[in-house]
């Protein structure tokens, strides 16, 4: 049985992450992928996922289950105009684009229906202030990595991986800001590395 230090390391991202999920069981996560995600994954998405797995920075990739969620959200909101801020190898972007109707488009201006932000975490608040001017009332914004490998719940002196520690404060600042922003309704989900959905109401 793992000792207390090993458990702490697992919880707060000390070891390399084999996948981006907060589920405590690898077998359960694999079950979800193999039962509900991979059988319905578009061939182009599958190709991107397999190519990205070989990339040295593959930890930055959008996991397949999160891509499936983004696709569902685009369809549920009847989105026609979408924007993505921050693109790695394009998995989340293609997930969104494939879900748009024939007259839909990835758009950078106008009244946006759906925005997904997965970029530099130290600029998340700046993105939020700008995106709220672009998304229409009733439109949806998704912020990725809002649980930041679970580190947002770590004690201040917790040992963290080099790429986690310097940006944790920015992610926590965003989470606090979103929770108090009266212009939006929010829902934070433990999918992937955490995704916070914001529906503009004002």
C-alpha cells in the first residue's frame, strides 16, 4: 500500500501523468474511453490523437473524452460561430469544427456562440475579459485546465512539478474570479484536467 508521501505525490502531480484525468482508477478511465469515446471517435480525430501521443509534449493534448464533451456542447447549444484560443495539435479544434452545422464556422469576430480557451494560463483573466465582449448572451465559454493537475487543492508547501507550480496561482485566480462574476453562470467539471463552463447571462 502506498505510503502517505506517495499518495500526496499522486494527488498533486509529482509523477508524470499517463493521461489527463482525475479519476482514481486507470481501469475505469480506460473503460470510459473504450466503451463510450473511441467507438464514436472520428477517424481524423483518431489520427491526430495517435500522432500527438508520440509528441514530447503530449501532456498538453486534449484528451478524447474532453473532445467528445466539447462536441456535445456545440451541438446542444446549436452553435454556429465558434472560436478556440490556444491550439496544440488541433484535437479540440477539430472536435468543435466537426460538430458545427454545415453553415457554421470557426470565427474570430462577431457574436460568438461557443468559445474554448486552452492557452497560456497566466493570461486567462485577460482572455475572459475580452471573450465576454465577443460571446453573445446565452453563449458558452469553456476554460480548460481549471483544476491544474489537482494542484488547486494542494497545500501551499506541496511539492509540484516544474510546469505546474508557476501557473497554479493564475489558475486559482481565474477560478475565484469566475465564481464571483455575476455576468455568467458556471459549472466546473472534473473532465480531463478540469473544464469550467461559463454561460453568459448579461
